[in-house]
């Protein structure tokens, strides 16, 4: 919470990150799986837009959508929308990232099983495929 008893901007980013990891975990890609494969998602940019505040102890939900991606899966943009029952949309976080080989220290296309799992993520109405 910030000084105004609203959810702090860093909390939005933390929830967005946790939502991403919970999605991968639900698809069988746990933190241990990523560590074994020495592979991980790296966020290059987060954009946070506020529509209304989330107040102290106000329940909210977070969704997760694919917004854009490279044909080989190497780069991607995802969107999290934060909503409350009382106020509707409160904030949107858009994160652009890539898959990173932790041993070679370079961007890579994800392995086929991860690319297929990631393709199960719902696409936004404005989804864009990159070259």
C-alpha cells in the first residue's frame, strides 16, 4: 500500500509477475523446470496504466492475456488487467519480454513444449504477430 492507502505501483508489478509464473506452473513449467533447463523469461519493459485505485483490503482479480509475439516465440508482450467487482478495470500492466538462455546468456526461441504451452494463453482482441 502507498501513503494514500491505495495499492502501490510496485505491488501491481509483483502481482503481474506472480500471475505469469502461476500460469507457467499450471502448464507444468515450474520454477524447478526453468532452473533445470537454464531458461527463463526476461521482462524488458513494463508499462503500468491506472484507471482507478484499489483501496486497502479491497478484493481484486488479475487476468493474463497474450498481446503480441514473434512467430518463433522468442519475444512476446503480455497484458494483466486488474479489476474489482465494485469498480471494474483499475489498472493494466503490459510486459514485453523474451526467453533467455541462462547458460549462454542470450535470447533464444523457447523449446517446442514451452512454445505450445505459452500458445494456450488467451489472446487479446488486439493481438499482433511479429516477424
